[in-house]
């Protein structure tokens, strides 16, 4: 399964560079914070604007987008229920765990995997749009409110409009819906900044791995394992059930949808958690575990449905 392996190897190499730079003290710990802040406030908003502005919103509102949204909501709610009943974690940490259980790496790994498995990447865009336009604003708003000392309706309502990634996604949606051609003088610099987003996040994530070994006792090990199982096993099952018996999908379309569900957790989960300092270790562990184990999950999906 060359697409799976190549997609994961590309991501792994950049992560390894970040890890090595921190491990051999080429980059100091404060650089990781600078990278995550730069990605959060500058490069990732540029990438989100570019992706959303260039998307076919009408096509994404078909079957794939509702299926992606319903499955992500089901898995996120299941994690929240488990957290409420067993883990008893604060709201912010629970939100990070729910996001880690349902937010897929559709861009870096999803595109090559989809191209190899079903011959097209058209099923990636709806998943990306659901994550960028619905899931990211929702979880960022929860993290913003939960991280504050005082919760008020004013804070809840204004939180989405103070986050640069939500603002960028909204502007991209406006461009996509109106069909406005952004002038090159504006778009070219945005494209340059967007090109730095993914490697910057991966480098920062790799640096975080040099701090301590993953899945340490007391660092949310049980929650990380549960989130990993939900992402790689629970979400594909939910998508298959919804796709087959609710949306009536069959063949290649059903296979593509389940493959999207079996992708590992996106590094953006770690990026979103970083500015708030909540659930970062657990997010890091889930991203690492799902990235390592997703090859097996994807092979099982391809074998059963292909």
C-alpha cells in the first residue's frame, strides 16, 4: 500500500527532524513555543484561508460532509461520555481528547492514501471542510472559554471571532461562496505563508517528543489509549454503519469514506491545544500512536471493503 506508506514517511521525516533538533539541542525549548505560536497566529490561518477559498462548497455539501460531521460528533460525544463517567477530566482536557478521537489527518496523509486506494482525492475535501469550518471553530471556542477564569455569554459569543484560524476559515468561505478572485498581490504572500504551515507544526510536534517518552503514567495514558482506539477502530465502524445503512453508500464510495475515518489524528490537535496549555501531552501521544498504528488499520479497511 504505497500511498499509505509514502504519506506517513513524509510526515515522519519532518517530525524526526524536529525531534533531533531538540534532542541534540540545536533548537532550545523556547523555539517550540515560538513555532506553535507562529503556526497558530500566522501560517495556519493562511493555509486554512487558501484551502477553504479554493474548495467547491456546493459539492462538499453532498453525502460526504454530513457523514463526516455525524461520525465525528458521535465519536466526540462517546469520548465525552467516557470522560464524564470514568476519567473525570476538566472540560478543556475532555475537549482535546474528543478532538483527538475524531479529527483526522486528511491533508498530509489522507490525500496520498485516497489517491492510492480509490484513485481520487475528491473525498478528502468534504472532510477537510467539516473539520475546518465546524469542528475547529467549535473546539477552539470550547478551549477558549474553558481556559478563562470567568465564563460569560459574552465571552462564549465573542470567542470564535477572536481566533485567527476561525477568522481565516470564515474569510475563505466567503471567497469560495462569492467566487471572488483574490488579487495576486494578496494571494501570493498568503500562499507563501501557507506553505510553511505544515512543516512548522510537524517540527514543533517533533520537538515535543524529545521531552519525555509517550504514554507515561499520570500523563493521561488511559485517555490516550482510549482516544487512539476510538480514532482507528471506533470511527471507521461508525462511518461504515452510517454510510451503509443511513446514506446507502456502496463500493468505492463507501470504501473511500471508511478510509478517511481510519486516518490518524491530525497534528492540528496538538497545535490547537498548545496556546491554552491544556491536554498537550495526551494530544501528542494520540497523534503519535495513531500515526504509527494507522497503517494496520488502513490495511484492514482495504482488505475488508476493497
